């Protein structure tokens, strides 16, 4: 596994960016860059389970590893969902179980800097490098409205 990092400056306060990151409707909007129909089934509270889906019954099983309101969210990936069935025990998912996806929000000259650092595999590195900038630009667009 390797680390990937992405960032953007958004002309909005941290509280608004936080709300856009994790709000039910806005989450679907900015994550649609990864897959149309993307959704998250969770309450976003530390320790809670999270199911991330792509709208077709496939996705990821995770838990909210850490949450600091308006500042930091860490998501730990535990497995995948395929055709609506969770898998956290196969060799395939064990190879990357425990991977983290971290979101940090910093004040930056009256704006908000969003930093993403995440563990990824070689199989997904190019896809993430192509898609994260699009998703962050969508987040910027909806946060600056």
C-alpha cells in the first residue's frame, strides 16, 4: 500500500466545508465524481459503521476511526460490498483492510484548506489521481455557493 495526497483551497469557512463534505445531499453530489449514485450510509460518528455504495449495490465497508468536528475525519476501510453483500474476511479484502482515508480542514488566510491523505494500492492509484481533483473541485463549487 502507498500514500496518496490531495488538497484544495476553498473560499468558505471550515464549518461550511465540513457540512458539505458530510451532508446527505452534498456528499452524494461531490462523490458522484467517483461513481454516479454514490452514497454513504452512516451517522458519521466516531466508531460508527459506514457503508459507501456506488448506486449499484457495490461499495466499501468501513468505520469512522476518528472525528473532530470541523477539523478532521478518519475513515478506516474494512472490506467491500458486492451485490449488496458485505465481505470483510476474504483474502482479497484482507490485503487492504485497515487502509485509512483522512480528511483534514485547516484555516488558511480566511479560506479552508482541505487535505486528503489516504492509503491506496497500485491498482487504484491512477484512478484516484485522476478522480480526486475532480471531486475536490466539485466540493469547492458547492461549498462556495
